C-alpha cells in the first residue's frame, strides 16, 4: 500500500489526499504530527474564528497546544479547520513532502 494517497483505514475513515502532486524526485508521506498536536478530549468544541469572529462550535477532533510560559490548548474540528491534520489510529497525522 502506498503512503502517498488517500486510503481507507480502520473504522471506514478515509485519509485525505495530499495537498498537491509531488514534484519530480519527491513523494508525500503521512507522518505523525509533533508533540504540540494531540487528539481533542470528547465534548470539546472547535474554536476556529472566521471572518465574523464567531467560534465554529463543531465537535473538535484535534488540539494544538501553544505558549511558552502558559500552555494554551486550541481545539479544531476535522477536517474543516485542522490545518491539514487528521486523526488516524489515535494519532494526529499530516502530510510531509520527502525526497525520493
């Protein structure tokens, strides 16, 4: 199974397609996101703020924790506002472009 395409995984979830075709000599790889990204706790709502500055309010799927002196969690829904991340097998995943 190739790692650079949308595939159906456990539970019928479909991994999203890479953002664009890979250039010659490169390929897309689905990788686990860094430690600042995690799976959102059940019941958390998406905090994305659009042009009208209102929270999305949908069920959150991922959480981004940022800050130096104070760590603040930012919950986002998947896939709409998760900045290209998705949850697969309990891990937050993203696409990385790698050299062949």
